[in-house]
């Protein structure tokens, strides 16, 4: 290895500007040396372009990974939601089946339930000071068709004139129409016999919601009747 001669840096600094101005050889040597060390504008532009390309490539990879992850999460969420919907529909179907079975069972009570309902009303009246009240099931002719225009016949599940009581019995209260029909019967018998009757609408169950049941109770109360939901 060739030893570098010792250079007086301070002296070189002093004379270097003069050498650069006056000596083209020195100037060329210095420019040649600087060209290998200092980056040109083209070098910087190329470097920036290369960095941008690398950044864009990395960003593209990140975007693709994020989209893939998001798609996978969406698919898992949809699958989980579908499972929940299937389970919920299954539970609803089971509840509907149970409800239908109970309704069929209640309908099968038939005449025994009617007699049971009349006995319940009789016990209520007995507790109010009217012992041994007999509630008869009757069919009456409605010449004007005020209750049921198509048949002109009114069937009453239980009636007593002393005390004046009218009873309507249904296995399952499904809609408000049953209530309206009962109140029509009540109004019909009151016109026919010229006195006011106390009404009892007896059901072994109901398919109405709580709000509808509350409306039914208010309607019956206004017409001097009440609901017995057994």
C-alpha cells in the first residue's frame, strides 16, 4: 500500500480557491472527484421515483391484504348472521307449533269447557250473594238480523234473568270481532227483555297482545261486561 504524502490542510485551504480559478487541471480534478460523491438532480429525481414506486408497491400490497381481510370478515359475519337467523326461525317455528297444539287442545275441550266456564261464572255470582244461579244455553230468533244478518239466529252460551247475566264462551280469543259479536248479543237481549244485563266473556286463552287485551277490557267495561281469561 502506497503511503499518502502528508498534506498541510490549512495551507491547501488557503491556496485552493486560487488554484481553482487559475488552473484548469486542478479545477477538472476537483469536479471529477465531486461527481463521484455529490448526487446530481437526475440522481435525486431517479431516487425519488424509485422510492415512490416502492411505496406504491407496499401500499398496494397493504390495500390488497386489507381488502382480503375485510372480505373474509364480511363472509364470517354473514355466515354467523345466517346461523342466528336459522336458529331464530327454528325457534319461531317451534313456538308456532306449540301454540297451534295448545289451540287444538283448547278447542278439543268443547262442551266440557263451556260447562266449566258457566260454573266459574256461577261461583263468582255466588260469592257476590247470588247462590245457585242457573245459566242456560239458548238459541233465539233475530228477525231483524241485528246480530248476524245472514242467519237471523242468536246463540247465547249462558243467560240468567235473576240476576240478569249473559255469558259468551270461547276456547281461544283470537280477535276483537268475537268481542264485538258478544256486545251485539248483549244489546240484542237487552232490547228483547227490556233490562240491562251484566256480561261475562270467558276464554281459556288468548292470541291477542297485551295492548289489544287492555283495549278489550276497556271496551267491555264501558258496556258493563268483563273478560275472564282462564
